[in-house]
C-alpha cells in the first residue's frame, strides 16, 4: 500500500526531495543556463500578406516579415531564409534577402521576392527558416499562407 509511485523503479532509496528530478546528478539540463544560448530569430509580425490573403492564381508577390534576434549573441554573416516545408510558393528566380549580422534585441525586415500564387485554387502555406552560411538552421519557423483563387 501507499502512493502509486512508491514502488516505481529508480525511486526507492532516493533521498527525500529527489523524486521526479532528472537522473543527471550535479548537472543542469538544457534550458537552465549552462553554455551559450542558441541563435534565435523570433517573428515580431507579418509586414504584408497576412494569413489567408486572397490572391489571383499566378500572381507574383513579395512577402516581408519583421523578425527580432532574441538570442544573447549576434546572428552569423550571410543568414537567409530557406524553404523547409509545406507548399512551395517560391521558384528558381526567388531570392532570399541576405540579412547582415543582427545584434541581440535588434529587429529587421526580411523579404522573399518574388513568390507566386499557385495556379490551382486553394489554401497554400509555405514554411521557411533562417540558415547560416554553413547550412545550420536557426530560429522560429516563418510562414506565408495565401488563398489562391
């Protein structure tokens, strides 16, 4: 008898107050201040082409986001947005703006141009992320969602 967790393996013999804690004794785990914080790009707002914007099929457009460096370190040289999933709204002529190193707390606009509304009617959503010169991705996912008519 007793509480259901009293007979769980790994709990017997542990000091009071140790139950439920990670098994890495004496070490802090991710998110608790050990080591440098990872690079972060955070979406502040969509500057244009809000979610679900209606567009004529085949229309070329530019999409701009406002993002902030929410990390404690500057962004790397030659960071740019790359397509990572969802519906492909870009083509071979689309150029991602190369963003200069952004200092912690600074905001900037980043644009993909031209993007293209698909020829078939429907709701489309492309997903993008920042990538540095070595191919390492970082930050939140950014998206563009349109209704092609």
